[in-house]
């Protein structure tokens, strides 16, 4: 029987924080898209390189996990709030939890990542920000006819006016 272990998933915000990320026994991973967000030459890239030298691994999630995460993201209306790198990190966390029986812990200050991770029952440890206390579902309100639209669109399908994101549902976090 395989022993469960904690795997820390490092988000860009954790690297950009500049705070030391010390890990010894734990496995730490990130994704190729997170690595691509860091430009060579700066202190943030140097910090990333140091983490790689300490054992930070770069892993890519499967298409199946990515597809599943995209459905969850759509359900919460977080599509425009999350970067491709954020989505890839969430997909990897989901995959590690589901397939490898590992305990993923995402290191991130991103509230949208925390919102989706909450639905997946994946722990998030923020670096500089407080943890979210409620789960949000986002929708859109037309600036013209004021209709609430659940799809992620820029223009109202009814009157053609611009739409703005609004919270359409808040609920306490799953524990």
C-alpha cells in the first residue's frame, strides 16, 4: 500500500512574493506554464532557479484533468480571472489528489485559485494574503438591460450592451 504524502504546488504568486519557501521532506512541484511566466534575468527568476536546485519539479497535468478543471472553472465563472498557468496548476493539483493518492497543497495568494481549490477540496496556503472565507460564483450583468447572464461573454446577447462581472452566489467554504 502506497503511503500518502504531501505535495506542495507552487504558484507564480508564491515565487513573486520573495519569501523563502523551505521544504525538505515534502515534494514540491509547479507546471511548465508557471515556469514560462518568469522572465530570465530578474530576482524572481533567480528565486525560481534556486527552488529548482532544491528539488522543485516541473510537471504537466493530463488533458483529462485539464478538461475537468475547465468545467469547474466555467461553473464558477472564473474563466477570465484565472490565467492558463493558474488553470494548469489547478489541473495538476486535482490529478495528484485523484490519481496518485497524494495530498496536494497549493501555495498561492490568488483568490480565484482558492475558490476553485475549495470546490475540489484541495488545501491552499497563502503567502501574503488572508485565505478566502466564502466561495463565490461569478456571473455577468448587462450594463444596458440589467439582465444577469451566466455565460462568460463581453456583450449582452439580448441588447448588445457591455457586461460586467458580478457575484451571483456566495456560500461558506467547504470544510
